[in-house]
């Protein structure tokens, strides 16, 4: 039904453009799919692609800093470990027991977890982003997004950054290596990339709130408490 409605909306526009073409005003073909998208839809498409691409970049960087993690999963290479994350299916990551979002991400910082911590954290963040974008890869006129889901997803990136830099095991070691704080070899690339993801999500949340005519509820959330906010269960 949604597809039919989109097509019906697009048909008058297509007819109009076809007439213009015959009149010699333009030689370009018009894509019906493009006509079925609003400006916000096109922004959402680009925003989602950037967020997902950025999270996979962070996953790659974490595996490079923590090669022992992908080896725990019994895969042949870092590339194979990244491919498991791209699939995001419980069968490809059985060690997570089907956990997603905050529950999966929290495992990465659990003393008792013996699996691939990078996979746990990044699978959690990727599925949060999936939920924030309503599990869609493209957006059309009749699609809707929830600004609070996007906002909560951005705050969860803050939690992840804090936990990466502060959560330690019983021996006092960080669960996962990320930023390099040594003055002689300072590297804050993880923090910068996470910051980019937060900016993208916050921007999208503001755009969606404006379109929906709603005020974004900026919940007070102490990052130091390191609690991942819900995303999927928001209405």
C-alpha cells in the first residue's frame, strides 16, 4: 500500500515533467524514485549512510588496535570479522546470544565476557543506529522517523566513548584500546569519528523534530553513569 501511494503521488509530477521534455525545456530523464522523496528523505538517506559507514570505520580501527578480539571469534582475518558485523545477524555472531543494542554493547565492558569485545560493542551501536533509522536503508515521502530515537542513539555514542576511555578490568587495564593519549604519540581519531557520528545524529534529530512539529526532549543523561539509553522501545 505504501508503494502504491508513493507511485500515485509521483505520477502527476512525472506527467508534468514529460510534457516539459516534449516542449524542449529539458533533455534529462526524471527518476520516479527521486520524485517520491522529500528533501528530508534525501537528507535521511545521506545521514544514515554516513552514520553506518562511520561506525564500520570505527569497528575497523578498533580491530586494528585490538587484534586479539577478532581472533577470539575464530575468524580468519580482520576483514572477516568486519563482514560479520555488516551482516548483523544473530547466526553470524552466536556468542552474543541474540543480544542487540545496549545489552550487546554493555558486554564489551563486562569482566565476565570472554568473546570478541569489539563485535559486542559495535554490533550494539550498529543495531541502535538501525533502530534509530527504523530499520530502513532508504526513505520516502510517507516514511517517518522518531527524533527521540535519533537523539538517544547519539547519546549512546557518548556513553561508548566514555566507556572506552574509562572502563577497566580487575587488573586495571582498559577493556579495549582506542585513543592514544601518550603525549609523544597522541591520537584522538576515535573520539573525532564518534563526535562526527553524534553530530550527524543530532542534526537528523533536529530536522525530524522540526518536520514533525515537536520539541526534542533533551533528557538529562549523565554520561559518567555509562548507561545506554533505549532506542528500539521508544514510540
